[in-house]
């Protein structure tokens, strides 16, 4: 997983804004925002609760989201999803990020 820096120094308390999840050549991106209360799943990358290739868990009330599509599979926002960010990976392996859209 790679989190994009929000454009401030590394000592900032500003939460990272996006989650980039990679499995081989497959990459998924989600906004770092829990659909339950609209707060970040984790304020800092090292605080993110995750089972790589399986799930992400919100630090606040522990809703669990599927790694593959951001769908909440248990917790207070069951049947909601993280906001998916469209992206493409070009032939050089560079990731190009588009505008976020809600996925349901
Ligand atoms: S704020 Fe994420 S589960 Fe409640």
C-alpha cells in the first residue's frame, strides 16, 4: 500500500487523503474517508489497520472494508463503500489518478 502525501511535511498532523492498494499489476485507490462518520480510516499511514490483500479497518469504530472494492463487510456502515478513485496504470507502470466518484 502506498499513501500519497497531502503536500505537507512528514511531521504534519494532516491525515493522508488517499489509499493506493496494489496487488501485482492491479491497483485500487480509495479516499481515506470512512462512510460512517466521514473521518479518515486512520490519520497516519502507520496507524492504518489492514489485512493486506483482504481488508482495511477504520480506527474509529472498526468497520471493516474489502481490499478489492472498498465495500464495508462488517461494522456500522455495512453495505456502504469507501469512495473509489478511478485510475489507470500505463505501460511504464505509472499510475494516473482521475476524479473521485462514489461507488455503491
Ligand atoms: S467512523 Fe469509521 S466505523 Fe465509525
